[in-house]
C-alpha cells in the first residue's frame, strides 16, 4: 500500500507500506516496537554493518525508538552510537515495513541518507565489521530469500565466499537510491546528523 508524506521542503513523497507482512500479525492489539534504519548512500554504495548478535547479518545503521523519542531523533542517536558518524544528511523517510525481529512484531522506518564525510568507528557490542557495498554488485549477484529463526527476512546476495546476508531487498535499496536521485540532494539543503 502506498502512503504519502509531506516533506519540510514542501515536496510530497510516496512511501510503500508492505501490507503482505502485516496480514500475518494480530490486528486487534497490534502494538509493534518501532525501529529506524539509515540507508546511507555514498555515490552508488550503501553503508552496511555486520551484527554480533543473531541473526548475524549485514544491516544499515539503526535501532529501536525509545519511549517518548521521535523517529528522526532516534535515527540520529543510533547512527552516532553505532558508527560515530556526525556528518551525514537525512534526506527523507523512504520505507515503512511491518515485520518480525526476535519473534516480536516490529515496524521498520527506513530513512534515505547521504554520506558527507567522517571516519566510521563501530560500537563493538553491536557490530564487528562495516563496508560500503555497491548497488551494481547487488544487482549482479544471485539472491536467495530466507527467514531467520526470530522471523526476520534475510536476503543473501552472491555465492560462496563473496556472500552477504542482508536485511534489505534489492527493490528496497533501489527505491531509496531513486529518492536520493529524484530529490537531487545537495549538501547544504538537508539537516545533518
């Protein structure tokens, strides 16, 4: 299902809500945990981090929204805690998806972001590696869809020793990249982390 968001710039943005996954959830008392992710782009590459807790997959920086916290504030906090990046642009919300994590309902809010500069330093209690992965590499790689034991959807790209098990589909990543292109992001026009 498509929903429309009004941006602070006055532009309207359409967002995709994956209602297929919502159909599997209890709708009478649905009170999901809310989590945010930063899809941080540097040219054709997206920043991903490798988890140290199961499922041991690659994910964009992000985490749970704390009680009373606004999603964009949670995004800023999570990016800074997990990567030490202080200088990336939040461009727009791009994907809202209902799913599962650790066996619990969760509402994922992804934001498309633009990398400006800065060194990445990981929080070792959450991640043990980081990399910039090319959209072109992901598009060329074979992909297998799976579900982790806690119910989280996992997309495994590549074969053999060059495999990446990732939390996001190629369609989701392409969509976030198109938003960046469509809004013609300029460094001086968006809020910084």
